[in-house]
């Protein structure tokens, strides 16, 4: 999913020399969806059967899900608003703000914005 204005912040060690597209929040962020999450607990056989596991990566308990975010394309040409619905060490799973698209992104491609629609920008 592409990202929008506000995605200038980068994870330590991420490339900063390229000219990235600006990140722009949507006119109105949607309500955060009520999503099932396996954050903060071990995956169960039911999680595995429902394909909620991403390559058996451990969950990242420091990331609150769901939450608003900007997701930048690998080449920096797009920056789109998104909702992170799963956080694993090394990968974030997100939905587009239209709630019909989804994808995965590396942590250095994601700027987490929190859970408050009023301050997510």
C-alpha cells in the first residue's frame, strides 16, 4: 500500500539521502477496526489454521495494534496512509484506509502514528 505526507521520519539506519514522496493523511481517518490480534501472546493452533502467522516471526509486544500509520514504498516513490493490524519483529501487516487493500512492510517503511484519529498526521 502506498503512503502519504508526514512519512519523513525514518528508523535508525534507514536511507535518508533519496528524495521520498511526501506523506499526506486522508481527509478523515476511518475508525480503527476491531481486529483479532495475537500480539502479546503465543500463537495458538487456531491462529495457525486461520493463517494469522507470518513466517513464524515473533510478535512485537512494543507495538499497539491496530494503529494509524504511513507506509512508504521500498523505492520511496509512494507514501500512503494505512492501519497496522499486526506487528511482528521484522514485518508489519497493514490495511489501506479504504479497508479493502492490505500488505506487508518492513519496519523502516512504516511510520506509526498512534491510535488517536485527531493526532494521526
